[in-house]
C-alpha cells in the first residue's frame, strides 16, 4: 500500500503497510491527510512554484503577518511581491 522510507516514528501518519485496505480507507475517510499529500508531493512543483524557507527575526515576521492579514495572498504574496520588486530593481541597476 504506502511505504515511504522518510516516515519517522512519531509521524502524524499511520504505517499503511501494517493496515488492511479497509483500515487504510477508513483512516483516509476520517482523518486529515494533508501530511500524506505533502509527503507525496515533496520536491514537486506542480504549479511552477517551489516552497522556499528562510530565517527572519521574529519582529519582522510579526510585521509581515500584520501586513499579510490584509493581503488576499497572505504572507507568501507579500514576500513574492517584495522579492519580485527587489529582482526588478537589481535587473535595472537601481538597487536600494
């Protein structure tokens, strides 16, 4: 059924290899399986985007979340636009 070597003990996912088909189907019907989907999609950029992580001071993240609360695309949208603006300025030699 499902066997993925990256699953670690304590994972929010059950060991599907130890379940009957009926048990696995029941689990999928009654649980949030977003972690399973994330694992299945790991490394894939289906919509042409990639997940990027970065470190930022807590105060910066708080300000970002305040702005993002008013933005239809949320935190990611604010960051995408900021990076796009930065790259545009770099391309035209007017970096701030």
